[in-house]
């Protein structure tokens, strides 16, 4: 019997198990390891999800214990199953596995993509923070405008009770409150809900897909990090970042995702130098010759900029974009710097211990506060960092309504960013043409 460890981050790892290993009596998955997300290693994958071959469930342990785990459990193969890490990091982990005698494996699209009987428009990206989510929302709106019933299936973020999160369907923001969703989940779900899109997510994507298919004419897969889709796409849209033109082929599985693309979006062309945009397009066409390319912007709108003028302002940005996305700051900080008479407050000066650890782990982050809220302790630390700062007002450039979470003692002004085509044919036109051709 093959003995396997799956290295993950509460997403792709569970999906790979469910689709490839769950019912295989010739395989024993002895553990998942966890990284990237705080606190997800203190759990078990429950028996109700693991299936009849695993009546006690499966342990989830820290990735730091990989070598001792492999030796203790006589592991044959280590399967890598998370995203947005450099190619070098993948091979360092492979080297750790090889050094203790294990095979090292990656499961690909053929083995892990689920087939739908509805058309699927999948939106992926080469890195976290490229603008994938607003692109997915834009396409969902465009498809809805054609009279189609759209269901959004979101890449997983099951950081709570896994059994309870097996299949999730969100129709209202109140449901996010009831399910005690983390800030990261809210960042992805709230804007879709505000646009009237039902969002499906959870752990068991075969069951999630079946639930979504009951409600819709077409599915939009809204990917996470730079992972490839869990569903076999009819049209696969991949987003690149003109502010990071040198990162097309540096991270896994972003390079693979780009090589899979049916359509490529060069995003943030409004914010990047023209030379960057040109070099990005040339690099895309070198890796994926002949692929249709669309240029797009991520316009940002501050709800009440007059409330910021002459004030001390602390900027809160999307968490994953700053952490494993590698950005020093995001759209909020960039927009704020264009306003005259504003003093930007550095949140590192007032960072609570739980937030200080984030800055220590990701020293590239600039004078902005990542919206860390994977659990109650981090949310408390986020509030404390804001409330003890010198700031008079907060500019929230995370996609969620931060004020709705309560406990912040400063007024909060929202900054919102979206998708905008900068040429023709538009992305929605190209997607519609591809769907028509596939029908």
C-alpha cells in the first residue's frame, strides 16, 4: 500500500485528496501538512469528509514536521498541493522529501479537474493580487446581462469547521455573519454578493458543483492565489499584472496556468509604465504564442475623499495580496498618495503582537496594514493596531465592509477597485465568442 503525505494550505490539498485518493484502497494518506495560513494545522480532516477508509479522519500537522512525519509513518510519496510559491520553494520542499527517501509528486489538471454539464468560465492568475477577483465579477455581470443565470464557484478557504463547510452557498452578507467567515473569505464573497451573485464554496467540490449546477445556466470559477481551476473550463481567462511583468514564470503553478490560458488579461496597464506593459505582452506571447490578449485597468474609487484631506490616514489593504502575493502595498496606498495634504500613518508603529508577527514573516510589506483576520485573535489584533495608532481616519482598500465587523474606533472610508477594458475587442466579447463556438 502506498503511504502518502499531502502538503497543503486548506484548499488544493483537500481537493486533491477528494478527487484522487479518497476511495483508493491501495493508498493510505497518513497526514496533511499545513502552511501559509495561521492556525489550520491544529485540526483533523474529519471522517465525514475523508470517507469510509478513514474512520478516524486524517491528521493535519505543521509542514515544519515533514521529515520526522515521513520517517515515523514510513511515507512513500509527498504530494505538493498549494499555490503561489516560487519554483525554487517547490524544489526546496521536494529536496526535503527526497532527502528522507520519499518520492515527490504534483497532481495535474487531468487528474483533479471536475467536469460540469454547464459551461464554465474560469478566471485564474499568474500571481496573487493581479486583479483576478474583479475580473471574475466583471464577467459574471456581463454574462448575467446576457440573460444567463450565473453561479460563482470560489476557490476554497475552509478555515473553520470542515464538516460544516463541506458545501456552502451564500446569497446574502448576513449569511457570512452567521457562518463566522474570516476576513479573507469576506474579501472574496462580499463583492459578489453585493452584485447579486450567489457564491458556492467549501471543501467537497463534486458536491459543490452539483449544488451550483441546480441553480444556473453558466458557472464562473473564481480562482484563488495562482492555482489552476478545480473545474474543467470551457473558457479559461488568465490575468497578469503589468506592475509585475517579471513574474510570469517565477511561481508555481502560475506559469502552468499561463500556459493553459485561452485568453490573457494584461491588468493594471493604467498604473504601469508603457515599457512594462510592452515587455509583459511580449513575455506572455513567448510563453503562450498566439493567445488573444486584452489590456485592462483596475480603476480605484474612494467613496468620500474629502474625509481624508488634511487628516492622518491609516491604510488597510487586502491581506493575501501583501503576504504571499509579495506586494509592498496595494491600490489603497497608491490612490492615497495622489491626494494632497494627507499624512499616511505607518501601522507598524502600533502593531499588536499578532500583527507584528505578520510583518516579521513578510518584511517586504510597506506602511500599510494587511487585513489579517483568519481567526478571532487576528481580528482582535487588527482592531487594536488601528485603535492605538495615530490615525484620525482609516482608508479601507480591502474588498469587504470593514466597519461591518465592528470594534474600530476610527471612521472608515472605503476604496473600491474594479475592472475596465482599455481597448477592443473587450474581454466579455471574446469570452462570449468562445462560449458560442463551444456550444
